[in-house]
């Protein structure tokens, strides 16, 4: 299970996540809501919670993506982003595992490519869970 970042408190729909998303004002809030909704729509097994103060999406209890709002941008982050195929080069970061996409109200985003990354992160996590369970 060491390849999984488990968050056992995640639930199908967390009221604290909804409250956090509502509290985010203006364009940055709209960006965060749009992309967290895309994470929610990945599958029936997506759960969520606030982790480190921001909405985090999980497959069952295994975290795969998050959103966070900063002063001038929103991060859409991936817990195993370094392993995702990113032909449009949206992902940023230099960590061993995590990556993020930085979104600004004034910048254009390739919505199709970001939707694909979110879906890929979800599928990757589902596959990793199956692999980990099969090796137990």
C-alpha cells in the first residue's frame, strides 16, 4: 500500500468540500469549482474530503487529485502526476511524484487536455489499487 496515499475519512460527497468551494470568490472560485466537479464526475467510486485545507478527490480512499486556490491562480494537482502522459505539457512541478496544472483567470487552458489528465489520474489510481490488492 506504500504506493497509495490513503485518506480513510473520504466520503462520497463531503459538505465541507462544498462549503470550501462556495467560499472561493470570483473567477478563481469558478475555476476551482469547474475542475473539482470534473474530478467528481470520473466515476461512482470517487470520494472526497478536505486534506491540508483543500478539496481532494479519491478513488475509494486513495487520493488522485485536488484543487487549491491561491491569490492569483488555481492549482489542479495530481498525486501521481509525474507518471501521467502529458503531451500538451500542462503539468508543472519537480517532485518525485506530484504534479499540478496552474490556472489563471487571464490565461487560456486547454480544457480537453486537462479533462484528459483528470481522467487519466483517476484510471491510473483505479489500476494501481487493483495491482496493490492483487499482490496482497
